[in-house]
C-alpha cells in the first residue's frame, strides 16, 4: 500500500488573528491539510467560545466546530509589547489573516505598507464586511445583515412566509472559502514572483457573488426574484414533494431528465403532455405539474423511492435532519465524521489521493499553547514569564 503523504499545506505557517466564523473557517481548511496555524486571540478570547450552549468545558460547540488542528495563544495586540511579539512571529510566517476593522492595523503602526516592507514574502489576507473604501467602507459586517443587503433574504421564503434568512451562515462560510482560495492563489503566484501580496475578501462582495441565478436573471430581464419557497425560479420540477412517509426533493435539470423521471414513476404520458414537454412549458404550468407528481409520490415511501430514482441516475433525495445525515450509511462509509478523544466533527470535504487531510489536534482551549509557541519563536522561559506579568500574553481569558 502506498504510504500517505503529508498534508498538502504541510510546512505552511499561518498566523491567524481572526475571530467568529469566516476567518476561522478559512484557517481550519488550511489546518486540516497540514498548515501550522497559530490562532492569536485577544485577552477576552474569540467571542464564539461563549456562543452556547452546548459547551465542552468553557468552549461552545460553535467555536469547537471551526477551530480544530490549531494552536492558541493569548496576545494583547493593543499593547506595544503584543505587537512586538506579533512582528517576531511574522518573520517566519507565510500567511497573516485578520478580520479587524479596516484601518486598525494602520492605527497600531503595522498596516499593510509596513508589513510589505518588512516581510515581502508574506501573504496578508483581510476579511471585512465591506472593504476599506466606498460609501460603506469600514462598516462592520454580519452574515444575516449581508444576507439582507445583497438580496438573499428577499429571494428566500415563500409568499406565505415572506422573506427569510437562510438557516446556515452561508455568507460567512463562503467568505472563508474565498479567503482560502485567495490565499492559495497568492501562494501560487509567490512561487513565480517571490513576492507576497495583500488580498481582501468582503462579506458584501461574497453575498453578491453567490446570488446565482438571481443576479444573472436580473441582468437579463431586469426583474428582481419573486418568493418561490422551495421551488427553483428557472427549473420545474425542482421542489419538495410529500410521500407516504417523509418529504423528498426532486430536481430536474433538463427535458431529457424529465422524460426519464416520468417513465420511472410510471407516468410517461406526462412527458408528452404539451403543458409539460419543455422546461418553459413546465414553468408556465408549475402548479398543474405539481399536482400530478404529488398524486404519484403520495403512493410511495420516501427512502425506497429516492433509492430507486438515484439508482436510475435521477436527482432525488429524502428531506432529512442533520442527525440522520451524519449517521447515515453513506456518511459512515465515506468517513465523513471524524473523532479524536472527546471531539467529533465533519471531515474535510477536500479529498486528495496522496496528501490527505488529518485530525491531529482537538480545538484548543484559550491560550493553551502560549508558552509552547513562543518558545518556538525563540522566547526564553523568563521572557515568557515577564510578558505574562505585564499582561502582554495571556493564558486565561479576561472577561
């Protein structure tokens, strides 16, 4: 058997100054694949440590879910001594990622111009709400607010429910994904130029970028989306249907798939019905088709029906809760849940054939690795004790 190589990001040193979700989600991606991620927390700690219950010890599941494979140190960057420690760490770092309000590092005298001059190979990534300039430059950003401001909430929900927030923090998470992609791009470019660079991902631009197909539709016909609930604005059928047991979701992407679906459920006549023959016809007769399909699906049990349709190459799936998703046969077979000691989490979805992701360390407690990390950067025990006495570094949260 071929020996598994180290993670693809092994050897990469990342100084992570981020808090809450987008930044930590980004650095967990890198950490899962071998990067040495040092999570630098303010004296009060990452605030999502308190976003519970549920808790493991003093740390909320919200924090635990996005901070594995990292080491934590507590550092007061508002102090001159804290900034000196950071600059020492950056001497050997590849990546700095932060989500301070734009201008904060400049106020501290360590803005991007200073970092570029002192550390020309450093990739500096900033996550912010709206960027540093423009009418909303420097304003804080929050997932739900960006969902509201980018049209996402107005495109989600039904006429009965009204506009609704998407139930997962899709803007924060996608911003973290874009940040990881941007960092990898900058590192790839550095191999050619020998130079690092500054990059920024904003929640606002991320929110706009994921508004597909609504933005494309608007550019084409000039109309904002209407509320269609679980249905797709451009495809029919693409919606939830009840069965004898549970709800299922059916998604049909083209006319050939629709004909195949009709044949598989014993209703080939629906495919030749002029009301439903083409997608544009099905959109015009959405409700009539829904009634026809609902009558058929109501005679079946959800799981066997979806298994049969999927086996036939048709897009169908049971609508199930997270517990069933995580404990189901496919997730189990694929190793989608990983465990170490007390920790359980969802495995990295990035599966490389040789350089595989790994679970090396459970999420750290606040400041758990302060002495260990600083020793790696050349600080003696007496220097670490002196910095602790001054409050520059912290091993316990200040609340």
